[in-house]
C-alpha cells in the first residue's frame, strides 16, 4: 500500500489544494469556535494517520493497562497503607472513599502515551479527560476539506467519534445511580476558561440527544432541601470538568457540589473516587515490583511493556536521579497542563539538582523518559512548510474499553495545549486502499 502520508502530501502540492487548504481549515475552525482562547486548535494541515494494525496495538495496550489500574484501585480502597502511598490530601480521602453510586469510578478516562516502536503510557487522566467534543468537531472540519475527500478516494478509513460514547457512558452510570430518574446535566467548571467553547459543544450535543443541560461555575451551585441547583435549575447529573484539588482550594465557595455528592443527592461523573488513580503516583504503584503480586500475569506483562519505570522521589533515590538527569522526567503528583514538569535533558546540572531536592521534600514522581516519535506535518506559516513534530497518542476509555483518541503535535518535547506548546489534530484510522 502506498504510504498515506506521502500520498496526502503529494495532494497538498497540487495547485487546487495548495492555496486553499490552510485558509479553509482556519476559517472552518473559527466558524465552529474550535479555539483554545485565541488560538486555533489545529495548525497542522493533515490528520494523524494510524494504520489499523497500530490502532489495534494501541487499543490492546490501553485496555491491558486499565485492567491493572482497576485492580490497583480495588487494592487501594481496601488497604490504608497502600492508599497512603498516593499522597492524598486529608480532604481528598473521605471523598475518594465515598461510594459514587455506580460501577466505574472513572466511567470515561484517558491514558496519555507516546507510540514509537511500542506504546508507552506516561500519565493517566482519571478525573476529567478533556478534548472529546473538540476532537469530534475538528474531525468534521477535516472530513469536509476537499483534499481529505480526494485522499479518501484512495484510502478507506474513519475518524472515531467520542462524544456519543461519553454521553452513553454518563447515562449508563446515571441509570445505576438512580434507576428510573430523568437526567438533567450540569457541565461544571470555572467561568471564563479558554476551553469554554467545548462546554458549549457538549451542551448542544447533549440537548440534541434529548438531555436538558446547563453550564455552571461551581461557585454558583446551591444545595438545598436535598437537591442541587445550577442557576436555579435542579440538576442530578454533573459532568465534572473542574478538578477536585481546585474545588477544595476554594473552600466554602464550592461546598455545594461536594456536599451534594457526599449526601448521594447527585450523580457526579467522573466521581471523586477518580482522584485515587488520577494521582501520578498510581503509575509508580504499577511499575514498582513490590506490588507485582496484585496483578495477573497478563496484567504484569502489560505493565512491563507499556509503563515506564516510575517512582516517588525519595531522598534515598536523589543521587541516582541526579546522575541519570538525561534519562528522567520530574512531575508533581497532582498537577495538569504540564505544570511543574521538568525534563532532565533540557535542564542544566545545577538546576536539576535543585529540582530533585525540592521534589524529594514534597510529593513528586520521577519517570524514565520514553521515545517521543517525530512525524512530518504540513504547517502553514508564511508559506507551506513540512516540519517534524513530536506526536502523542492518547486513547479515551469508556467503562474499560478504548474508543477514540486525542492526538497532539508540537515542536517542543512537552506536548500540552493548556501549556501553550501543543496543537490538536484528529486521528484517521486507515483500513486499507479504496
């Protein structure tokens, strides 16, 4: 089969596509509000192409690792000493131990990986995996590009939608939580965020599928007479985009949601129990051979293959971490958007030694660096240029099954849209020649 990347790039060089693709893509993104603040979501002019074989590899890897994480969560819930290894804050523990009222504590989640020769997962987003509505709408934009239509005359394939899976997963959990009840959704996060367009996209999608939805800042929620109200509307299903740590940091301002959850008055997705595995130390508990007995042989094999060496930064490891600077990454246990992440190979020795000392005094993980694949993408700058960009592949999981991806590209090693260093592209799974 012809190389699909080469075939797409050859199309892009043709006169009818060369001048129009970048302009059409930018205009369509603005029209659909596919923006992160003032930035377009995608600056690359083609999707990421994934062969069916690599798609199947990524799916097996994600489901295998999630199976082990599910076992770990059960063990953590039973064993207080093991739970202490996660560095939960005092206010987080009772929330995590409360029964959410449904089976999976994270009905939807995302494993973030780099897929060079092998899938290597570096983080698990168990609390609030973003990007699904953005991704579906971005895929729709690419699908309508004339160049993509020409490409699909030569290659069979598909974009994998995730919004429907997200809604179905939420409704399934809600049915377990409150059999026979009619859902009213509140999408809850801070007002004025650069991701606000995605909340609107989800609201439209949920309501198009018959579920009344409001968007609400957690500070204006009210819990009274056993019911939770968002802007005066009684809600019983919260699509929680705000993180637990952010809620707790606001104290009394955000107590309504926490109190309603603890009272069993509202179904919250993802649950506050999700915090257990959302901690980056969960991957340390996977990769540490001291806990190998928790897992089946198949799960241990998935961990060895797909989870890089990860440990909590402790004083006794400091010298080794300092010595292996060029092979290691430091990460705070509970941050997002690339905050506080230090890549050893981009850091000088003195700065690294200071960072390791600070990490050892706090709650950080150290992780072995993995190979970051670089792929040539067409990018519209002053002229069309082909640039080698770092690419990740982040499978979404719904009730334990993989379904769709978020894919980010960046000229920098730290791929994160929130941190300003990444751009989204939709993933197109190639099934074969047309």
